[in-house]
């Protein structure tokens, strides 16, 4: 019997929070058996148009109620929830606060849900969006014992990955550019429209930006496997989905046909690799889908044999890279 009474969504008015709510309203069992509470410090006392429920402040949360907390906000909210929730509550956290904590599971439900049993934790972390998207591609190879020697990945990340403010400033800059007005650069600190630049997260001691280090260390934690990963993360002026160019060097040869079989047998992946029609994944084609699209698959002839392969993937970072992953964790926990 489920011990939880409430589902409390923190950051419910943001991009990920809104997407999570859209998933909830499709599940009558959830709506019938749980009280949904929406937390948004920016919209206190306003109403959510999707659920017709009022937004409340963080200070209004009753931590004595056994709740599943879905944190779609930042690290500070995650720390507050963990500190205050009772011993029968659970936090599913979309922030980066606990991802690399040795006592906290980092979960992609289709890959490593069983890792939850190895931890005695009231917190379950959602991986970073670019990590989730890449992990969905490499999972069928690893689980079929095609071990990976090395990955080189370049990401092409959308404005939505920075949240509502980043997305809105790109939209604003687009209008300003068309009308020959001075560009607003409060959030991005530079022109974003018609520009690409290194991911805006902090540069760390190893000279990789924080986003690049997430790709390395989160992926290794998820698979419990020290895969060497060389990442470059780039912002591109698109709205919603992330794309990634991934070069994988396997320990052993693998054929194109075997790769296609693995992809087609995964209900998390969608093959779009029509070379004759030049039809491959795009930043738009994966919008509003929970699938990771895969295409432009090529043999890397610089690596001996058939051990090296190139992939181009696209996925909705708000949905597959955040809200949908948290939703699947929650559903599996409730049904466990």
C-alpha cells in the first residue's frame, strides 16, 4: 500500500514543472489517489491553467504529510526540502544538488532503477538532460555486452535548458533582431540569436565547463562503469530540444545491421536514418516527444576494424531530459 498522500511540485510554473503537470493530467489514477500541490514563489495565489489549482509558496508546505516532492526548481529548494521532509517522504530532484553525492542514487528508470535498492536514501536524483539523452543511446550497447572504450561527444543545447528566463530572452532577442532594435542580454550576457558559444556554465579546475563535467561523471555513475568521455557542450539558438554528435569506440567490432537491431529493439529510441532522402533527426523533430531520435549513423574509418561509429541524436530536453524521467521514477516508486 502506498504511504504517500501528496504530490508536491516545486517550481510548478517553470518549463519542467509545466511539463510534469501535463504528464500528471494524463494519469487518472494519480489524480484520483493523491492530492496535488503546486509551489511557485513567482506566482503565489495565481492559478495553474492546466490543473486549475492555486500556486503556493515554499513556506506553505506541510512537511508532516507523507509526500512525494518533485523539485523542478533549483539547488536551494532541494536542500530545504531534504532538511524538512519527514522520514516517510521522498524527494525526486531535478536539480544538480545531490547527483554526485555518494549516498544518493542517480536514476534513469529504463537503465538503472534497481540502483535505488542499493541506497538508503529519501532523495532520488534526476541526471542532467544531456546525460540522460546520451545514456539512452549507449544503454543498448552496454547491456548487450558491447563495452565502450571511449566516447567523444559534442552537444548542441537549446535555450530551454537554461529555464524560462533563458528561453524568453532568446525569443525576445529574435524579435529585437528582426526589428533592428538593441538586443537584451541580461540573462545570456551576449547575443544568442544567430550565434553559438561554449555552454554558459562555470569553467572548472580541469578547464571543462560544469555541463561537460556532468556528462562525464554522471554517465559513469549511472552505468557504474568508468567510460572515458571527452565532451564539448555548446549553446545553439534553438528553443527546445538538444542535439548531440556522439563518436563511440567499442572494444570489439560491431556491424551497422547490429546497431540498427539494437536501436529498433529499444522503446526509448526512434531510428531516423534515411540516407537516400537525407532524413535525420533535427532539433525540431524531437519536440514534445519522450523518445531519443537516432540517425546519421556512420562507420568511423579512422579506427581499426568496425569498432568506431558516429551517431547524431536529438531529444526534448524539457520532457525526456527532465520531466518525463522524474515522472517515470515517481510512477515506478508508487507501483513498486
